[in-house]
């Protein structure tokens, strides 16, 4: 017999309640409407008993939606998805692991996993230094994005925009902009 959507919901809620019971989360159980008798009954249930829920046609739940929490949750999920899509765009554009660590806290293991999932070749060695004209174009584009003399990290979107604007690889952009941020204006670059 195929489980109904109601049986799936009841099973999920009972599993959650059993977990709350195991973690001694009495306030969560009370918030769901479990009293002393229901908690006692929960303690006697085992996992095999939950398989019998699908055979029972009764529905013992009343589900309420907390709209305020729901919309916060939806917004948070959207932000997480946007961040993940941005991280993937950076990795596809060959962003170095150091950049991903600084911008998103991505460790080496996670970075390697993402590159493998995207079937990207491993990056080897330092990026090539650009020619003088390319470096000047990158410098000018970078200076337009940093605020005054404050050379903090740009946003991930800024790094992708620099790549699109200058056609310089992200590894080179990261190398040069970090160098400029640390050591200031390189010789021959315009001050403004």
C-alpha cells in the first residue's frame, strides 16, 4: 500500500516528536500539543510502529503556518541559493581557493569538491602576469570600485564584473588586487 501524503506528514511529525523526546526538548513537545499522556505514549513507540501509520486513515494533526517565520525562512533560503549560485559562477570562472575562502569561507576540501562536481581541471601554479596595458586597464577598473584609499575586499559580484570588463582571469585579478591592496600603488600606475 502506498503511503498517503497525510501519513507521510504524520510520520515526519512523530519522528520529530520522538527526536524532541530524546533530546529532552519539552518546550517543543508542548508547543506541538503533546501533554503528559501523549509523551508517555511516544516513549513506548518504536520505529517499526511508525510504518503502521499509513494503514490508519485518521489524521491527528492540526498544522498552522507562522507567516512571519515562513517569510523569513523563504528569504533566507533565497539568499543561500543566490550565494551558492554566485560561488558556483566564481568557481566556473576559475576563482582561486584563497579568494573563495576570503569571500565565503570555503575551505580547500569544499573548493575541490565543487571543482570536481563541475568537472573543472585543477589549477596549477601561479597565474601569468598580464601585459602592461592589461594591468593598467585592470588597475583603472579596480580603483573605480574601491572606496578612496580603502582597499578592502571587493564583493564577489565586483570580481566577476572586473573579469567581464577587463577580460583578465580571476586568478590574475585576485593576485594583482590583493598585491595592490597590500602594497599600494604600483610604479607607473595612475594615482586617480
